[in-house]
């Protein structure tokens, strides 16, 4: 293993390399982020994550943690490169980083900011993670598995699954409901411990999934019906033309549906189809509503505006609220423990949205110096052996590939004899990765272990 030493966090393969080496390289980037923050004491802000603080992604480099009181950046971790396609899914205080480019999932501990666990997966697209109140599931390369979100391990064998996943939701009991990108299929149910998916009585066609009171629900994009796991089809047609985009979400007891024509329904699904006259706003390009405790937000992308919902009286704000985002941007809306945030992954712009419609603007990083905003020091190679073994075992279990060749490793890895350049004196200490107070690397021949 002496060939595996240090990897530049931004280094990308210039030739085809073995899948195992690429997976190890991806995990090294995550380990670098761990080292960037593990040397300092946990801040008070990190201990308040249960109150609605949030992890936001930035496609330029990684993720930022924001305080729920004022939106301020608590920490910024480089968990990817600017070329990676990745997402972040929040589980309580932790962040699960799902990187489709490198085929890895990693967990950032929300109180220590450490990369606590990292899981290499077989290469492939459509890697998704769906979390619920009691657990989580992952989909990748025709496989589905329950995972423990506290350590990413699968307590049971993977379930083969050939369809490409469109959307999914985990209910209060930990069951996974999936809609696939196949017009001829209905919703698929995966129960914890089951070895095959369960076909259930639901309309065929692509559906967007959501929850109402912990129960799985779906809006079918083909026949415009609303379905719930406990009642079946509760509304057979919302009256939206087939060529008009339709979006839905749920709260503890209500459903919200919005169409690009500008109509908005807020109603109790127990009553079937909505009976009240819908609210109406200017037509646009809308997205899925995001609901919090007694209120919610609807995004409109063509003008980069939002509408605030009052679920108590089932009303919609009279005037749209503009965001500091370029028109046409499909910004994200995130609801976390009663707070709602907007985020543009492709720019520094984000914000904390208040229930009264006011917005606390956030700049996630310095756009003129992204590298310094997501500082990462050199990487210690002490964990590489174990990570490579895990990756090789995973590939062996799934009938894949040979161990990477020395040439493939060399395309990704630098020898320890590489001369370290002198750090820029203006660069932050964390970015230099040259802390003189850090202990020396142990001599491999001195008989000691970490």
C-alpha cells in the first residue's frame, strides 16, 4: 500500500482509472474535509443544530452549515470538486453527502463536523438517498438497500431493482415508496427486511411523492390524481390539463397542490378532492411547495420569486417575494425543523425565509476565492488501507473488478516524496495544511499504532 499517499483535493483523473482507485480518491476528499475541522473545538453554534440549522450545498466545492438564528455560516467543508454532481440530505443534525460522480456516500457529524463515515458504491448513476423519521434507504445501479443513517451501513442484503428511480418517500414506519421513470409501472413498496419490492394498488405513471402526517402520498403526473398509502386514490382528477406541470406537498394534516397556471389548492385529503375555490396567482414555472409548522413556501423559477402560505387559514401571500437569484434559476427550498431556506447551489446566494415573508440574505462563500472559503489541508494517509479494503470487498461482493493497477493508482496519487510548496503567507492557516503543532507521522517501523 505504499503507493497510496496524498491526493490533491481538486485533482481529477486525466485517463481512465480503476473504479476502486476512483472511489478511494473520492473518500480522500471527504477525509480532507474532516482534517480541516477536527483540530478545533466544536463551536456553540454546532450544538444548536436541533433547532433548525441547515446544511446547504454549493456545487463549486462542498457544503456549508448555517445557524438557524441569523443564517450565518458556521463552517464550510470541501466535500467535492467543482466537477462533481452531488447532493446533500440532512438527517437530524448530520449531513449525508451523495456524490453521483464519484459513487460515494459520506456522513458529516453535525456536532463535530467530522467526516465520520464514507461508503464507496459500485459506479453508476441514479444514486439517491431517501430519509424518514426512523431510517433511510439508498438506490444505486439497479440496487436498493436500507441504510442506518448513523453509520451508512446496510443491515440487510441489497434488493435488486432494475427500474430508474424518479422519486421516493419514506413513511413514519420506515417503508420506502418509489415512483419509477416508467409510464407502465405504479408505485413500488419496499418494506424493511423484504427481499423483493411489493406491487401495490396505485395508478400507473410517473408520480411525485410526498408525505401527509407520516403517510406516503403521490400526485400522478399522467392522470393528475392524488393517492395515499392508506386510502388509495383520494382524488381521481385535480382538474389540471395534462400539459400543465403540477406539484404537491403535505403537512401533518393538509395537502398543497400548485399548477403552473397559478392555481393553488390547500385542503384536507381525508375529504377527497378539494372543494373550496383555489387561490390564484400569476401563472409561472412553479416547483414543489415546502411546508413547515403551520406555514409553507411555493417557489416560482422564471422570475425567482416565492409565495408564502398560511396553513392555518389556508391563504397565500398577496404579493410575491423576490429572491437574490438570477431569473430562471431552479433554486432549492429546504425545510428543516420549522425553518425554511432557499439556496442557489451554483452561486453564493442563499437565505433564511421568515414566516412573515422577510428574508435573511446569506453569502455562503467568497466567489472571488472559492478555495479559501472551503479550506482543506494535506491529507494523512493513515486510513487508506482500511478504505481500500472496504472498496475491494464491496466490488467482490457485487461480482466486479480487479484490483487497480499501479499505473491507475499513479494517475490519482502522489508519492510522499513530493516536495510540498511553500504556503502563501496570505492564505488562511487551515488552507495551508501546514500546522506546525500537528504531531509528526508515526514511523511505520517503530511498532506503534494509532
